[in-house]
C-alpha cells in the first residue's frame, strides 16, 4: 500500500472517543487521513471530540461506522465483543472496510463478526499510557504498537503505525493476552508501587515525595530496562535482615495497607538474587522467615494463627 497523503487519506471514524481513541484519531488526521465522525457517550469524550477532532461529526456508533473507510474501535476490552457484533449485525460494517481495534487483550478473534461480512480486520494496540490530551501526540513517536493481522492486512497495519509515528511489534493471536499482561503488570502496577512509596515518604515527613523519588526511580527504571535483574540493589541484595525487619515494623505501624505489596515484591526480589548467586541460601532463608512473620495471620487479621495440622 503506498504512503497515504492528504489527497488520498482514508475517511476515519472512531467509536469510543476516550483517552486513546481521540488521540489516535487526531494523529491520523495530522498524518493526512480525514476524521469524519466520532462517537462518545460521556461528557469527557464529547469534550475530547471538540478539542482534538473539531472536524468530526458527533454521531451514534452505527452512523460512524457507515461514514468511514477506516473504523477505529477504542472501547473498553469488555465492551468490544458486543460493539463488534452489533455493528456487524446491523449492516453498519461493510465489505472492504478496515476495522481496527486498539485492545491489548484481544486479537482478531473478537473481530470475526466484522470479518464474516467482508471487513479487513486489524488489532493495533499502542503500548503507552494516555492523558487524552494533545500532550500525547508527541509521545506517539517511537511508541510500539502490538499488531495482529492476516497476511493481506500486514501492509495497511504497518502503514497506519508509520502514520502514527510508531513502531510495529507483531504479536501472534494466541499471545495477545500474555503480551497485554506484561504491559499491564509493568505500567499499571508501577503506578501503584510508586504511589505507595510516596505515601511512605509523606508519612516520614517528606514535603515533596515525588521530587524525592524522581531521580532515584528514573535511574532505577533506566537501569532495569538496560540490565534486568543485574540492576537490583538494596537490603534484599545485601541480605540485610535487620534492615528489612525494621522496614516491616515501621510500615506496619504507619502504612499497613502497603505491607502486603512490600512483602510480595521482597519475596520475588529475594528469589531473583538467590537464583543469580548474589545471596547465599542460608541468608535468604533468614530473610524469608522475617517476611513470613510480617504477614502472619495474627498480624493481618488480629486473630491468632491456626494450629499446625498434625500428620
């Protein structure tokens, strides 16, 4: 497929003008496509349409589908199967139309109703977090898009990613869920982890927890991405049992809701540094006893631990 210019761009319709959909549609518009219609139910979505897609006509989903050559489905994962089925059964999706969803979890299977009526289907997931504002447009440059498509749609899928300024990563249909779990575990849980760290620092009296963490976390993230487990440092790596015991006591006293995640991450970190030989198993066993005691039933529920079963 030749590179699409402003004269040859596709008519784009977007259903689900949330943080992702409005931004991707705006980026496609900037690349020479023509966003003709958009559907969004919430006030926030309607505001995004007005701000980012001023040339698009707000419309109901079936009208958006009928107006477009490229139908971009950016609805939540759990809604996607029903949206595809309703649009396909209503005749709003047609033969030869490109139907592209942006779910990380789903591949092509969810688009089978559209494929049955002759649509050309693509799964195209941006591996990025979105604010839903114009700030995201520059962040798309270099962003990886997880692609799944049939052989006939490979070229259009890669062309769309190029138009968005991204980089393609081909994901087999059967690996979509694993691909998405890796992204969610890394990004979503990172936010929870950082938020908990800021809460601990705030409890310790820090007036700018974010500013305190930023240099440390930036360096740690860069090192982890480049070196993997070799970037691990701190008391778990050194086997500082008393330091970890002190951490656990203070966390339990001041921010007990963060204790389970601290212990869970500490256990996994411990396994990793034992596996790579940086911590002796005997030292690791002592550390595990400390971690186990911190989340024993009497600490978590206030009830005594059940008596061990006799064999």
